[in-house]
C-alpha cells in the first residue's frame, strides 16, 4: 500500500466504524427486553389497525423508554416487525428487529435477548428471509 493511499484507507475505516458498519448482534443493548418486545408488538398491532399510525421514521422522543436503545438512529414500524435502526446509508441498514407474534420467516441473527434479532438489510439484494425490509 502506498503512503499516499494510506490516509484515505484509514479515513474510510474510521468513517465506517463511526457510522456503525461494524455493528453486530452483540452490540444490541436493551435494558428491559421483555418490555421492549411487548411494546414493539403493541405498536405493530396498532399500525396494522391504522396504517397511518407510526408511518415514517420514529426517533427516540417518539418511542417508549424500553425501545430507546443505545446508538439508535431511528425506528420503523412495519406490518410484521419493528426495526430499531442502529446504522444506515441509502443502500443498507442494520439494527435490532422485533417481530410480531405472527411474522414472515426470517433468518436474522439472534441477540442475547429472546425475540430480539439483529438484521442486515440491503436494497441492492432481492427480498428474502435473509433480507427483509
């Protein structure tokens, strides 16, 4: 590696580390996981009943305390899950996911908490159990 390239490579590594690109299942911290699952499922049910409820990104101020996880960028409520987004760019996002009791099959990675998973979504890949929006 040339010396001219080295500062650029270091800057890229710092940029990715700073935006959460190296975040994984062990980085998901939930202070009250049972309450977080209960509250997430309530929000999913409410959104199913009224699709205009919880539309768009939800920020920390919009969430109940159990869903305010460290490093939260935003949350999104979908028809069968709630995403707690920890890092994103226009092409991908990663974070914690809590599914409704009845949700589609997924291959998200388990975290240390029951019913809370780590997901990695890319809009460059087709939707599949490994890549759910």
